[in-house]
C-alpha cells in the first residue's frame, strides 16, 4: 500500500491545490461538534508568541487567523506558496527536512496535517526543534484513528498508510520535545446527498484512484476525530 510520505505522490498531489481545498469537510458537507481550529489557535496563543513559523502552510488560511506580530509561512509546494502570497502572506518554498532559518528563530512552530508527508520524520522534527527557541512549542492539528471511519468502511477503500497521526505521532514527538500533550476534539460531518459526498471523495483521486460514493442512505453521517498536539521544546544545555 502506498504511504502519505511517498515523495512522488506528494509532488503530484500538491502540484495544484484543487483537491487539497476540496478535502475541507465544510466544502461538501455540514460539520457539527467541537472543531480543532479554535483549539489550535488557543494552543498557539497561550504562549503569547511574537514570531511563529507555519511549516507546511498550504494556502495560509489557518495561520492567517493568528493575532501574532509576525508569522512566516513555508511549504514545499510551489502552488501553496503562490496561494499564500496571493493573500499577502510572507511565504516561501522550503522543505521541513531542511529549514532555511537560524537556530531558535521562532517562539512557536505550527505544523498542521503535514508531518505524514515528510519522508524522514525524525529529520523533520529535529529541524522543527532546532528553529524553535528553547522552551518554545510545537503545535499541530492531526486526525485520530477512526476519523471518518463510517465513510471509509462504506466505500471499502482505505487511505494510504498514515505515518503520523494523533496516536502514532506521540512517540516521535517525545523523542524531540518535552511535555507532549494531546487535546482531542470530536464531532460529525453530514453529507446531504450522493453528489456532495462524491465531490469529497474525488479530492482523493490522486491517492486512491476512482472511489464511488455509496448510494445511501442519505444524509450520510460520519464521525470526525481530530486532535491538537502540543509539545514544549527542550532547553538545551
């Protein structure tokens, strides 16, 4: 089975942001319950940072919500950088495994739904720790096992192997950071009809090939299981 950190898959998938945008659940369905985004923003704001790095920023929409004096955006995808710059954001193309910043450059490094795309996870986490100041923090929103399980069971098409999620990501974070904490959120997504659900599934075409939405019953409901991971950077001797 293919993995989310397959470099060729990642390059193809993010050559444009069309499918990335359609994987936002609120584009095709109705979402209810607690959301990871307010939890994420609160986790960043708690440390009152002056300088934040958004590593793997996508189109920059999430970090643009931060009320922080300075936010720097990087992404490996040229299409993502172009979209972020179109919003007036300070974005550049860079690889998380080789960040172009000096040591201890940021109070917080935010990295959402991205680390499962990094080919060498420990190298990427070392780089994130290096550019984060001692005592600063890592913050990232990720899915938990069982996220949208009803949907993937109904279509019989499992996603590629997820190398970093709200459970599997705890151990690697603890290798590089201290006081790793997980803040869970839970909710539901509802698709009103087959056409709406098919538009969501089509956003995974590059990863899974053609996947057909079930014929019913509609509305179709699935449980959302997300979390925000928070970790304190080590104070180096």
